[in-house]
C-alpha cells in the first residue's frame, strides 16, 4: 500500500514512487514512496541507516536511483545530478549550511552566481539590495548585512542559507537537521522561517532525529526503517509514543497509512 497521505484539493509538488538504490548489493532504499504538497512540511524520521538521507539525496541529485520514478508537478523527471534538481526548483540546505564564513550575507547569496557591473567588477550594491529584499521577506529582523557570516548566530546563518535557496526560486526545500546544535531561541527562529516559507507555498522535506522538533514543525511525518517506508501520518493523528513505535519496531498505529516496511 502507498504510504502517502494526500491533503484534499491539491496537486503534489513532487512524488517519489517505488524508489530503490543499492550500494554493494545492499539495498539502502527499497521501493520507498512519498510525496510533498505546496506549503507543506513533511518530517522524515528514522534511525541512522534507515534510508531517509539516501532517499532525499536521490531527490537532490547527489545519488542516482536504481529504480522508481520521480514526478515534479505531475510529470516524470530525470534527476541525475544536483544541477538537474535545481532546474526543477529543488534546493538542499545541509546541516553544515555550506556558507563562506569570511564574507557577508549578500556575497553568500550570490556565491558562484555573482552580479557584475558593466565594467566587469562585482556589483556589491546590487547584490546587497537584492539580499535586503529577500531577507526582508524571510526574516525582517535581520540587520547584519555587512558582517561576515562567521560572526552570525546559528539562526541567522540558517536565514542566510534559506534566503540563498529561495532567491533562486526553490519550490521544494530539503532541510537536513535544521535545528541541530541550536539553542531554544534559535530553534524558535528557524520555526518562524519555516512558517514563512509555508505561507509562500514552498514545500519542505525536514530530515531530523528529533521527534519533538518534527512534531513542532511538520504537518505530516514519514517514518523509514531498513530502507523501507514504515508509514505516513498527519502529525495530529498520531502520538509521539506511536511514532517511536514506528521508528523502533516498524509498527504502524491506527492513525497512520502503512508502507511496505510496516510490521505485519
């Protein structure tokens, strides 16, 4: 049975159907299916080695699937590398954030895609103006445009990484452990950023080990175990204990839709 739970009257941004990949004969992901709708946060949970990061790396173009299908806006697509993913509006924000610490927010926003003046020099004024615009939309309290990002807090650095993704028209955002190593105040700040992205219709896959985090931020959870999807449920339909049972035992509670990995 498919472990996707569809909100009414909406078309998914992305569908991953029966995705499989093996490394050295060992199936890291085995016929996994999931979907994501506009303005929705789907939390992907499971132990280390459950297959969640591998499945999402297939969507981001870091790995090439052995079998299965990816549909964006209802049409099958080939995603063979990160460049293909970006072409379909899929951006990944890794735990490390991949920011250039010694330069400011605007320079990070345009890293590798710098704006130039007609004389071929860096157009710092245009890049800062655009950075202020996108940051004003995402995090109006952000003020430290001139400072190197190494001096920013964890929450502010997340703002810069997210701003870079959405400035180049991301519609599907993959966030890998976005609140890892953040304090309560910065975690709340990331929560506000996610609410803003949802309001703009951006769909988010949230990979996390932290159930509390996922319950606070996600609309729906998908649990993986041994490379398979155990099940999927709206957050309000399951308890944290039931989700723990899905993660540890592969047991699908009544409020969830079972996947192939559910304990029979």
